[in-house]
C-alpha cells in the first residue's frame, strides 16, 4: 500500500536508532511506503540517516529548553515557533499518512504541526522517566508507546500502550557461537562485555584499568572492553602505565574503540558492564544478559538511574552509582558474580522476563493502523 510516513528523533543515538528500527520494520511490512526523516543539522541524525539511504530533511532548530527560566529560553521559544512554520511546510509538501517521533526536541515542531493538521501521530518513549518534549506532545498525539511500565504514569491512559523498546533484528539473530568466532574467544570461559556507549564512559574506562591488569594475570574469564572512540587513546596510555600494551594483549582480553558488531558481542556475553541507556537495556533484556549498570549521572531528569533501578529491583542487574564507582568496587562485583553461576543464572532469567523482543513489531503495527485511518 502506497503511503508517506515521517519519522523524527534526534540528538543522540538513543533517539535515532529506535526510529530507524521502527522505520525498517514498517518498510518490511509495507515495501511500497515512502519515508522522510526529520531532524536537525546539529544532531547525529544528519550523518546517520542519509548514510542509511533515507531521505532527510532538517529543521532550523537550535536546542531544547532549559528546565528553568533563562533569557536563552526566550530566544529558543522564538526559534521553535519558526521551526513549527517550517514543519507545516514539510507536512504540506510530503503529505504523510502518519508521523512518528522517538524523542529529542526536534520531535516537537513536526509532531505538533502534524497533530494540528489532523494527521495521525505516535510518540515512542524509551525511558522510565518521560522526556519533557514527549510529556508536552502527549496532549496532542494520537498514540503513545512506552518502553517501560514505569513510564505509563506520565501519559494519558486511554492512548498509551506498554510495548517495550524497539531493538534491531540483528540483536536477536546473533548466536553465542557467532560472537565467540568473531572475537576469537574460547567457548569454555565466561565473557564480560564492557561498554559505555558510542562516545564511551570515562568513569567506567578508568575503573577498568586495574580490572584488566588483574585479569591479565588470570585467564579464567574473557574481557571485551569497548572504550568509545574519544576515549581509546587515553585508555591505551593508562594501560601502558600498568604494563599492558593494547597491541599485544593476552588472548582473553580485547580492548577496542568501537564495535560495529555489538549484536554478536551481546550474544556471547555472560555479563555486561553498561551505562543505563534505554536502547542498551532493551537489547540486554531481549537477550537475557545479566548486567552491572552504572548510570550516566547527568542524563536528563536522571532517567538512567531510574532505568537501572527498574532492573536492579527485580534482580536482573546490579546497580553502581557513578559517584561510588572505582576499580575495587567494579572488580569485586565482577568476581563475586563469576564465582556464583547460580546468581548469574537467576539474573539472566530476571533480565529475560523484562525483555520485549517483539516491541518493534507491535509498534510498527500501531503505526500502520494509524496511517490506514
């Protein structure tokens, strides 16, 4: 069925990748659909989306609002009004059957313009605490899909559905064997995957230096540490200071700046050390991977801590606050869990119980249903 659909989500990968996952799932269900992605020139979407072969249109939007009154907010309010006018022009020209937003301030103008034009709209909220843009938009949009039960209370009950967060199909398709082969790890030893996201997490990287130093002397477990591109050089230098050369590490330790093969890495992981972004958590729980979560302390409204607590409260993860993190605490938690396979097994089951591997399917059906109306 021929139809035009607009997707929007911007600023960080946590908003962009769920949008792309949904877009691709809708495309599989309806190959005749045409897509337009609306973002900003400043956000990562301006690079990621065109590379994915999707038509991209940018709004002239400078940023979201501060959470308290500032003169800058007055300027941004005027800028936002101008971008709503721009959004109306995009709507008028592209004539979408539905508009979908996955978060970030860029969603505001395009979803508001669509709602006021009587076009069906859907927002997808990934976090346990709803973002300010989505809270405002919830009064206008047709449907809301939330990634966690905790987020239900922020939105009108009659149009909100708990679906889970959309994850890439590759995450579910990868096998442990694929991962072990890809990273040349032994099948009879546990694998610990460490990642602070695409940009890296300095506090996690610093804590891992002594963890890896100890691990180098004890090959009973295998470590894949993803530092983030910006942090790799610094980590390399610090490892050299403790006698480890990243170009000549023991076979059971690998340190890399970035992973294009995260699905395979997750598939082989017996334990993950992660931040607590919604997309990462969705992928871990879909696969049932036990985790040690260290939330980014400066996330909007501290939503990463709330995301992490949702897992720790049901026994799917251990929570270490960023302010409490050091090598000793991280090493102690890793060692304790590796010595207790029964606890890891329980954590894996608890994690799996939270997973929503069919979230993208459910949300894409909601989008197509709205579009057909």
